[in-house]
C-alpha cells in the first residue's frame, strides 16, 4: 500500500536528509573495524586487525592491535564520500608516513594504505563497530 499524508512526508524528508549528509560526515564519529591485507609484487604478504576512528573534529586515529601499533591521522583532503590522511605512527614498529584513503560505500569503509618506495600496499574493508549489549 502507498503511504499517505504526513507519514509519507516524514519518510521523504528523512530520506532527503540522509542523502544530503556528506558521506565523509557519515564516516566521522564512528569506529570502523576489519582486517587489513598487505600485498606486494609477489602477492599477499600478511594480514592484521584494523581499528579506524574518524573524529568529527579532525582528531582521527588508527590502530593495528595485532601489530601493536597506533597512529594519528592528519587529514589531507575530503571530497564527498572520500577522505585522505597522512598516517603518523605514535606507538609500535610500523611504517610511518603512509597515505591512508578511505571511501564510504554501502555502509562499509574501503581503506587503502600506500607509501611510495615501501614495496607494498595494503587494503581492507571495514565495518561500523557495533557496541556489545
């Protein structure tokens, strides 16, 4: 059945607001988790856990719990559903100074890491962390 009157207007407004919100804002304020995969010229090299926290006020950070590394992310640019950061490792023995690109699509974050001359790239699909309980 077709929705009529005020209910249809409310749902239409809710859909318009959701579509109007920039995707980068939808990435921000959430914690995203998943598994990162490093790939080099010879194929897959390793995998590790990723925890991405994109702050709404440019206080973004990333952790690699299984590697014992933490980093702050310095925002370089933001465009629609994509953001780019320079990664600065603050704890642990991971490569610092890489570029992290994140893209929101279908309520997932596609995460890409690269650093020229490092001999490897990394990627992950991250999911919004769901609180327990």
